[in-house]
């Protein structure tokens, strides 16, 4: 399981593990989860005898906070995005397979074509029969501005917007709101380069 984000109800979820104790996993106090990723993995594993999709549909609605998840078993790749869509997640297509990644730039690197964003509150399963999509929660899109400003790569597309384009637009807007009498615009750090270009162009 891979996880991008931060949960906000880990104490509650840790308590839930004890109620799911089947005797097959150390789900009492002997499991001291040290990361959100470990906690989510333990919750999914606490459903022996159930299909992974059933376990996911039981646990995903209980997670609070930001999360984009990818996980797999022997036959299936799964992905899920929190109902607010705080962290990005996208689906890509290879010639003979599928890819799930947090940014479209990762698709480019492996030669996959962008299909679509995984929607907020969506759970997908990919196996030899293709892609299945289910809603585990009502979408309440909010996103995270910091993805556009700093976290995402400038060559990525997030929710239909070019990260480079958004950053350049921010720079142009800044030049209008806070003009400067200067000869050169210098970005700090490097993620500020598109905004600096936008600022310089507007100036």
C-alpha cells in the first residue's frame, strides 16, 4: 500500500482495530502503528475471508483527512482518493495495462497516456477484466492550493489545469497587485520559476 496524505482521525481508527480483532492479526495494543500507511494497511488486513474490495468499502468511508491510496493483492490493483480530493491521483493507460499515479508527469515517464483523474470519493479496482469504479463517499471537492503553488511538478496537469500555467498566472496576478520597479525577477526556490516568468511577462 502506498499513501499520499495525512489522516486526522488516527486515534479513532487505532481504537477500531481492537474491535476488528479476529485473532489472526495483532490488532490489540501490540500493534503500535507508527504511520498512517501502517494503520490503513492493518485496517484493510483485518477482514480475513473477505474480498479486498469489501474490506476497502468498509474502511475507506471511516478515513478522515487527505489520502490518495494505491494498493494491491495477487490479482488486482486498487486506488482511492479522499472525498475532498485534497491529494491528486490519476489513471493512465499503457499499451497492455493500466497505471495509477499521483501526478500526470509520472505517466509521461513510463510512456502511459492520461485517461482521467480519480474522482474525490472514488474507489477503483483494476484487474484482467479492466477498470471498475465505485463511490465510497459523496464527493466534496476542496483540493489543496499548495499542490498548485509548490508540491506538484510544473509539467503535471491537476484536475484539468496545467501546474506551469497556474503558477505563471499567479505571477501575472502578483505583478498587477504588487508591481516592482526592477530590472530582473528571480525565483526562489526553483518551483517559483513559472510564477517569476509570469511576473516578468506581465511587468
